C-alpha cells in the first residue's frame, strides 16, 4: 500500500462519520438479530403454552396475549418480520460496503462481503435463533410488542407483498389459506404425547389414557359394544324363580328383558329393583310370595341408541340421562349389541374389574416363539394398546374381522396370511368364528 492509500485510510479512520457509520451498522446487526430471534420464537412457540402463561398471569402474561394475537395470522407475521429483517440486512451491507471502500479502496467490496457474511451469520442468525429456540414462549412474549409495532407500521407494504405472492402462486395453481395447514389442538396434543413416549418422558399408560380421552369423538359405539351374541337376557315369560336364580347368578347389575325372541327387548331390570320387589312379595304375613312376581312390574323402559353414535356424544348422554346402560341398534332398528358407561371409561383408563367379574382367560399372551396368541374377538385398538404395535382399524373392529376382511373368506385352522407387516395364523375356529389367532410382526 503506497503512501497516498495509507494517508486516505488514516484520514477515513480519523473522520467521525466513519465511526458513526460503524455504529449504525452494529445497530442494524442488532436489529437483524432481533428480527431473526423473534421469527424463530413466534413460529416455534406453542399456542397451548402461551395460553397457559396468559391464564396464569405470569410476568409476561400480556406479552403472551400479544404473541397469541400475532400467531392468528402467520402469513402476516412472517411477512412483516422478513420485510424488516431484509431491510436492515441490506442497509447494513450497503453501509459496510461504502465504509470499507472508503477505508481500503476498491478491495473494500470483497472485505465487506466477507465481514458482513460472518457477522450476520453468527450474530444475526445463529446466535439469536439458538437463544430463541431454547425458550420460545418466553422469548415470543417479550418480543411480541415491538414486533407488533413493526408489523403495524409496515402493514401497507406487507399487504402489497402478500397480494403479489398470492398472485404469483395462483399462476402455478397454488391457493393459500391462512388456516389450512394449522394443526388442530387434538393433533398437537396427540403428536406431543406420541413424541414424549418415544423419547421416554411419557409413560405408556399415561399416553394411552390421554389418547383414549382425546379420540372419543372419532370412535363410535359400534367399535366397543358387546355384540348381541354375548348379551345375557331375561325371558319375560320365564318362571319367577328361574328369573330370580338367573339374576342372582349373573355378574351383571342390569339385564335386558325380552319377550318371544331376543330381538324384541321390552325392558331393563336393575338388580336392586328386583331385590326390592322380591322383598315386598316375601316379607310379612299377607305377602303373596314369589309366585306373585311379575318382571314387567320392575322393568324400566329400555334406552336405544344408533350404532353410529360417537363415544364422546354417548358419554355426555349417559351423564345427562343419569343412566349407565344402552342398547345399540342399526339403521333398521335391529339389535346389534349393548354399551355401558364402564365400556367407555375403559377406553380411557383400561380394563375395570370388580369382585363380581368372572375371571376370563387372557385375551393376549406372548408366546415363546415371538408370536402373540390372541382371542379373535379382541379389538384391534386393544391389541395395539397392549403390544404398542399398529394394526389398521379402518376396515374392521376386531383382529379376527381384519383377517377375514383381508382374506376375503373365512380361513381354516392352520391357514396363514401376511399383510400390514404382520403374519397371522388361525389357531382355533368355532363354526364361522376365528376364536384364536397367532400374530407376529414381520421384519
């Protein structure tokens, strides 16, 4: 470098304007870092956590409210932040180019490019975004007010940019809906639970209970009802002593009453009502005795529901009607099965048993050869929950039903099938029912 260049450099360094320009560049880099960190925080922040912060009245509660309001329109939010970020980055780079050109001459352009790339990358991108992602909700709450002011000031330009972008995308057949890709609250929670379980922070039982409660609105009573073939009923025309004996031996508190054929359900008897009626008939000198018992005197009107009713709706109906028992019918009014409040609760908390329940053989056993030996009537949902595997339940409710659906026939004992990544072997069959299956995951 000759004497003239050195003299010009010294003169530039001695000029107060040079240092003012350098200070402005540093300020612009700080603004760039603020925009970058705010973008990361506001896009990564969970709506649920922000709402929780706002409701608890934490120190940044108002900021959390503002952040929630900004996240209502993500397109506007991102447009405003990116516009501000690009403005300060371009202005800082232009000033740096002019500054280094003044100090070192023509080589200042290359030096300014290298220096600004390093400064922007480290201090305006990586550092603020790393800080913001560490605690996005609190950072979003703190940044919400200034970002809101920036977006308000730049609103006309942001609106113009949005219209231009949508017009260009429309040329390619893409239409933008601000809420189209937003996950529902249910999906966010379900995804978080599944992720937490895979990372070991959420126990399987906790995940199953919460997921069971969340998807009640997506499942129908048909999926979990007791099929009519398994319903214990009382014949209205049976002998009173036979009715009493049946009620005493039954593990169930409520029993449907039919007349003629089991499709013709005419009432529902509660064990307590039956006991009270027998007590009135047998106590006292003038008591007529058990022969005077008439089942319809204690039976109440049966409660019928369509098989397409969701579990969420039926749970509300049980609570509203103060009843625990409903008979399920199809679109033609034919009896399909029954469902109780306990059945719905079991979808959330798992199997509920008491001292009167009859011990049954386990529906699923792990075999020594890696197979799961299961009852064919076991629901696919119960199988998935018990094994932590995933069988599709779109086409059938039970594992046996899935095998029959895929085989397009009723298989014989020993027949094997492979589909959906599992191997199925028919172990036992009773008439047209697959009563025992061996299931093993392939691969």
